[in-house]
């Protein structure tokens, strides 16, 4: 953006630019404070007693005071919820990527009757709010015997994740050159072998994008467990959070510790992989 | 690309395409079609009774007391949509414009604005519920500490402020999404266009309204439609912060909560009614689909190919 400065040769224009940039910088800094302050207050409060939270909500805590966190770790089912979330999210994303890549590969690399229609069929699911079909889904899960098992969640998440995954993967696989594929075919390689050994290694970047796009909504989902899961030992993290938020409702230190611990995994992952997260989560919306 | 001639290849394509198709058919298409069918039946618990035509639709739209719940919830959804349009998409656009200049620190600001987006709505909801607490919440404590104690109030406890307090929490959570989608749109505007504009005008306002805004139209379409769908599906934030009944006095009741209460009942009144619940779901679904299509077509019309 340095070009912006060059065009304002005269002194008044330069000052105007500096003033404008100053204003923009102030807006950005103020916004970043607003974005981070709640999270910082929450993390600080996790290390405070209730009295300290009421009296000095902004003060730096004594980070060696880990009583609240120990309480969440030992007295609640937190670890169980965390492991359930990891299992459900991990399984769902693996399946979504596998199935999504299969469909996308077939649509993008082969010409066959109905390919366009099948792509449309997947894309139709893109913005449909599946929440509204919860009654039939509930009955379907009951009939499948999947209620109160992690499979009810996995099945729904896979179906929910497929439209965007197929969309992203089809677009990417179409851009791959066909020379390698043709050469392998000349050499007599089977279609399955071409896909597995030659094409799949090339689509890994797109899989990362699609994986992250599925990760956040699945990891954070609350609605489907609320309907499908009653057994406390099978609850996922967001759902389990509602359980212990009710139990400790007068001990604010423990409440904030619970929130902090629940937020920690995805926040840490985001800090490490922020570029991939931002690309992944906006990729469906950015052409 | 090779033509489909070998039966082996046909089989291979079938193997690739059928499992994913089956998932979507069974867990998306079939439930959505069923929801339409369910709405025309009377339900006793989880057992389907007799066909009742449009009875369930009539009840949720026109028969007391259900109709008043439905229209109240609908009104709240509409207000939430417009409020978020300003507070989430409007602020998001402004932030995108600021980030676009690429001033020092822009990378950091970009990461910060998107951080809340990755958090679970449940975490955000509980966090803000604690912040809004009338006595111990950080909002009122801050107001008092800067001498504005007169403005301290039970934000979630009174019907004049409850819904707006939820809207603010939602905007804080999601503003990073429109911001970065708009930013991506702005970054695709060709440099020559911007140089040409700089020759013509120095006014920032002319630049935004006549050049940037029309050229980020594709981003606007996506962000508006997603906000619309989200606003009329709104559930988690009010569920966590205000409870299933949309307290106080239904001032935070929205269609998502009403649908859940009607379909699955509440702790206090455990009457579940799948027929009326399905009717509500179908109406919400049709409303979202119809308006979202109109918005999409209208907004697409003003998109310019670069």
C-alpha cells in the first residue's frame, strides 16, 4: 500500500494520508482490544477466587492459583467430554475427507452421465439448515439404534460436511494436470492405483482447507448432541459445558476455569495455524 | 478426459460416488422431505397419528395461544437480523477496509478479529452471561468504575435490553467472518482500478461508495445470505444466555427456541408435539429458502465481473 503515499505529493495530502492512516490504526487497535479483552478477562478469572473476580476483574491473577482448574479436571467429567469431542470430531473429519474426496474425484476426473446433476445434488445441501430437519433425524436415529451413541453425531456431521467438502475438492481436483494420469494409464496402472498413488498426494493442500472448514463447526456443535445424547459419559465438550456450568453456578472462579479449559484446545490450534484456519473457514465464501 | 466405456471403469465410478451420495440422501435429503410430510399428521409422542391436512400450520400461524408465540418470535428474529446487519456485517466491512490498507500490525489485527469466530457459541454465550451479571459482571463493574454507575442495569433481566445484549454477544463472536470475507473481496480489486480512482478523487467516501462497495458485491452477497440464514436459525446464544423460554417475558424468544420447545417440550412442561414442531420447521424453512433466493438473485444482479 506504499503506492498510496506516492500519489499525495503535496504536503497537505501527505498529512491527510497520515491522519487517515492514524485513524485507521486507532480503529484497528480499539477493535483488537475489544476482541481480546473478554478472552483475557476469562483466562485471568480462571486463576482467581470469586471474591477477586468481583473486586478486581481486570487485575493480573496469581497464576500459581490453579485450584479452579484442578477442580474442573478432577471433580467434573471434563476429561471425558474432551475425549468424546476428540473422537467424534476426528472420526467425522476422516470420513468426510475420505467420502468427499471420492465423490469429488469421480466428478472432476471422469466424464459420465449425470455428473453435473450429482454435483448439483451435493451443492444443494450447502446452505440448507439441517437443524430444521431435527425431528425426522431424531426418529431416523432412533430407528437405527444410534440415539445416545456417538454414531448419531458422526453420521449427521459427515452428511453436513460433505457438500462443502465436495465443493472445495472438486474445484481443486479439476485444476490438476492430466499428463501424469495419462502417462500412468499408458503404463497400465489401474484407476484405483492412479487415484491413490498419483492424484491423492497432490490434493493434500485442499484436504487441509476442507478439514479445517469442517473442524470448527463439528468441534463446536451443540445442537445435535443436545437432541441425540442424554448419557453424561457420551457428552461432547460444548454440551458437557452446560452440565458443569449449572453445577458450579455460584463459584465463578470454577465457571471461568471451565470456560477457559473448554476454549483452550481450539484457541491454541488457531494460534498455531491461524492462516490455514482463516483460509479454510472463509474458503466456501470466497470465490 | 476418458469416456466411460469399460464396465470396470463404470464400476469404479460407482464405488467412488455411491457412498457419499448415500450419506447426503439419507441424512440430509430424506429428513428434510420427511419434515414436510410429518407436518401434515397428528402426533402422539413419537407415534404418527392420522392425517390432519393443514391443521398444524393453521395452529402455529393463527390459533391462540400458539400464533402469538410464533409472531413474537418472528418479530424478534427480524430485529436480530437487522441489528446484526449493522453491528456484524457493517462493522465487518469497516474493519475489512481498515485491514486492507495493510498498515503495520495489520496481520496481527487480522488474527485477533478472527479469534472469537473459532470459539464455541456455548463458550461465548456463558462468558457474556457472566459479564452481563447485574452485580458481579464486568460490564456493570466497568461502568461504575468510570463513574457511569447510573447506566449499570440488569442487562439480561429486563425486556428492554435483553435481546440487544444477546445481539452484541453474537456480533462480538462473529464479526471476524464478514470482515475477512470482505477483506478477501477487496484484495481482489485490481491495482489499476485503484490507481485510476486515486487520480480522480481524494475523497475516501467516494472511493468506498462508488468503487470498493460495488466491487466487493460478491462478498456482500455471501455474507448477507449467510447472516440471513443464521439469524432465522438463531438458537445457541439465546438458549444459553436467556433460556428455552426466551426470558424475560418472551423478549428474547426466537423461532429456533420456539421450534425446540414445541417439538421436544421443556423441563417445566414436557409436552412434545412433533406435528406442530414440523409445521413450524417447514414454515421457517420455506421462509428462509424463499427470502434467501430473492436476496441472492437481487444481489447477484449488482455483481460486476472484473
